[in-house]
C-alpha cells in the first residue's frame, strides 16, 4: 500500500470513528517521521499531511532544513535541556514539556513565542516520560508565569501493550485533567495530543484532537 493510500484510508477511518462518537470537531493527523526518509515525507505531504512530528533533535536537524514545505513541525519525543537551543529554532510546537526546568530553558532560549503541550504520564508506567497527574497543576502554574510559552494543551502516550479498558482509562484521564486545568486557571486548552497507530481509535473516542501516526502513514521503518 502506498503512503497516499494509507493516508486516504486513515482519513476515512478517523471520520468513521468520529461519526460513531457523534463528534463534529476537527481532528488533526500528525505524521510522525522518526526513521522516515525525505522522499516519504514529501509523499505524505502531497497526500495532505501538513503537521509532522519528529522524535529526535539530531534527525530533525538533518531533515527539516532540506524540506522547504508548508509543514508545521512538532517535537514529540523527550527533550533534553542541552538540546533546547536547537529545538526552539526547528519546531513550531514542543509537545513533550514535562518539568519546570525544561519549561524555563525553553522560555529562556526561544527567540519568540513558542507553542507547547505539557506531557502527562497518565498510565503510571515508570518507563514513560511525563509529569504525574498530581504535579500537573504546579507545572501549569509555573508555565503561566513564563512570557514566551503559549500553552495549547496536554499530551500523553497510551499504555503498552494496548488493551481497550486500560488504554481508554489513560486517555479519559488526560481529558479530565484538561477540563480541571481549564477551570482551575480559567484557560482554553484546545489540544489533546493522544493516540498513535495502534490505539488512535480509543483516543478519538476519549476526545483526542491530535493523532500522532507513524507506521499507519509511512509503513514499517526501513
């Protein structure tokens, strides 16, 4: 199956799930380009994918300057503080902010306003990055004091392996936390970034507005 065919199939599937849930809002499909060569990124862009997510700074530094396309680039992988100086020049959004220290470094290095999401560990898995639900309010409070950071929403990675009950619980928790934070801080947080190739159906059911799809667009990594 070609990338174009995968994208078309994915768009239809997303619409079908949305209709089943009675959702009318927009869901953005973000192509995750980890390990994906430039030719396949061009193909995905031609097929209609305009938001792309990269996991690694080194890969982004090699690829993004060569792609003179109207792509909105997001960093979706864990960001080390010593790489922030590169990230703020390469990406429109950093989806993986998970500590006050990282937020401060981004605020210090960003040349202008920087869109961010806060990554929350909603599955409780020790190997996952993300702020704990109990520490989220403190992190949000600190971020709101920073002049360059524009908080757009929350992000999470679902539990692995995918099991409907556990996966949906992790995704519904992110939605509930978003609603709580909106009330607590009188904010609008339009973006819930959750759902990947294996679990995006459950993410849509639980309110995702941004799906991070790698293999479902690009196939297996070469």
